[in-house]
C-alpha cells in the first residue's frame, strides 16, 4: 500500500510538472508602475479567471493520471489529492501574477497597456470581456467542425501524394 501511495504521489507531482512544460527563464524586473498597469489590465480582462481555469485543468489531469495509475485507489485518495492540489495552487496563485506581468511586458509597451486599459474601461471594452469566452468557444467549435470536414479530403490527398512518391502501393 505504501508503494502504491508513493507511486501515486510521484505521478501527481509529475502530472503537475507536465502542466507547465516550459521552464521559466530568469525574469527581467518590470518597472513597478508598468507592472501595476499590467495587473490592472489583467484584472479588467479577467486574467485571474484564466488562472482558475488552469488550476481546473491541472486538477483534471491529476485526477485522470491517478485513476489510470491506480484504478482501485479508494475515492478518498483522489479527494485528498484534489484538496491538497487546489489549496496549494490557490495559496500560490498570487506568485504567478508577477510572472504573468513579465510576460505581458515582453509583448506590450507601457503605452499599449494604458490604451488597452482605457478601452476595457469603456462600455464596449466591458462588453468584449463579457462575451470573449463565448466568442472563443464558438470559434473553437467552428474551427473543429471545419477541420473535421476537411479530414476525408486531407486523407485522400495525403494518400495520393504517398502514391506519387512511391511511399504507398
């Protein structure tokens, strides 16, 4: 039992590591005023909700990995792993914000951020924040349907190309 529990713990930690595949390079310090503006922009646009979604995805991956590694694990083991993971991520989430700000600072200028804040404080900007999740979902569905529609044609064209190059009979 101890070996199984230890395997599950190692798997849980590995799963958490996989959720963040890129090792962060040393972050350059961001001017404090610029960082405050970026944090305001992230607050206005709901970036914290994205962090909460990320926690949810990691927890789903963790639960699935634990179930796969030990299908006979007692339900309480999964509950404990979920509770510990959620508590740790919730506690440590504020430490992610400066990293996110550094990422924004690599792409946006201070003027960009000020203009974006001004936009998102308008009625249209607030509306965009409100509807963006629905637009993203609709776009993802449209893209998925479009790609699925192309699969038969794609398969046919790949097979023709394989035949042209002597890779298939």
